[in-house]
C-alpha cells in the first residue's frame, strides 16, 4: 500500500483550513446552502495549505503546499456531512 488513505485529505483540510473555528465551519455550511439552493454555481478558494473547488455535485480538495499532489473528490453531500460533523465535534469539545 502506498501513500495515505484518501480520507486523510479531508481530515487534514478540516484541521488545517477550517481549524477548530465554529465560524469558519458555519461559513462553509452557508456556502454549501447557496450551492444547493442554486444561488451559486460554484465556489473556489485557495487557502493556506489547501484549495477547494465546490460545485452543485462535488467537492474537490487539493494540497497546495503540504504534500503536492494530494487530493480528494467527493460528493457535495458527503462533504457537507463532514463539515456538520466537524462543527458538532467542536461544539462537544467546548462543552467539556
């Protein structure tokens, strides 16, 4: 087996770009809602270590500096579920 599992890309994106910041996660959920509701066709952003391309069907995460070439494509719904889970995790962590 070579390389890291693909889900490490998503986990690293969440930890490095959204960080443990509920406002960033909520902002991303707002962007995703705009895509689902047809107010946006796509959304692209280059972050500090990852770039993200969203359209109504898919999310594509690409490494900018960490390990060039690392990327992951996933259905938009799956990406949104991950963002919601990340937000819930942060809220639970603050409660304890």
